[in-house]
């Protein structure tokens, strides 16, 4: 989520039931790390960043960064940011405007609520976009990684 002005972050999570089952499986297996999930999630994160950069309007695309994998066990996440001041208002729209400001001095006016700028999502937090384009492949990658790990465990390979 947003870290500082001009930086928007996106986080994709599993639904609560899937996360509980995954955590339970890690406890039963005595696992702390999940290299099979890390690799699949890393591929999905890189792909999401690339697609988001290609769909982003104007110069926003050049400011999309993939930061890698954070966390451990079932709580791992792929982290990416969009470091552009216009990214949030493009993705979510803007509902606050300044009245009476002159030139570049934003403090000269006052903040008022107006219709503002309509959302034009490129990431797809609201609808469509990069997330919708990458989601089926990412889901399949994660499912394949989990299935390969179960086959490895059940097959007796260590």
C-alpha cells in the first residue's frame, strides 16, 4: 500500500480459507520457508510489473518497479511499487481539488471536494488492467508449484 507521497504499492493476497489451509500444511510439515512458492510468486510478480509498465499511461510506465519477495512461510508476498506522483490519481481517481491556488503554490488555495478526476485504472485495482491480465497465469503457476511440492513430498523425494 502507499508508503510515501508519490508511491503506490499493490498487494495481492490469497483468500482467508486458502491461507489458513496453507499455514496448517506448513505447521504439519514443519516448514518455515517455501522455496516452491517463492519461485512461482517471483515469476508472477515480475510479469505483473512488466504488464503494468506496458499498460501505464504516459511516463508512469517507466516508474514501475518490482522489488522482489518479502516475508516467509505462507505470509510471503511479491512487492512492487509505482513511484510516480500521478499514479494514484490515475488508478483511483481524485476527489479533492484546490480552489484559488495560483501558479505552483498549492498552499495559496484551500482543499474542496469536487467531482475531481475520474479513475483510469491501468493496474486493475478497481477493474480490468494488469492484474486481470496476469491473474490466470499467476494462479496457474502457484497451483502447479503447490502440486509439484505435494508430489515431491508424497513421492518420498527429499
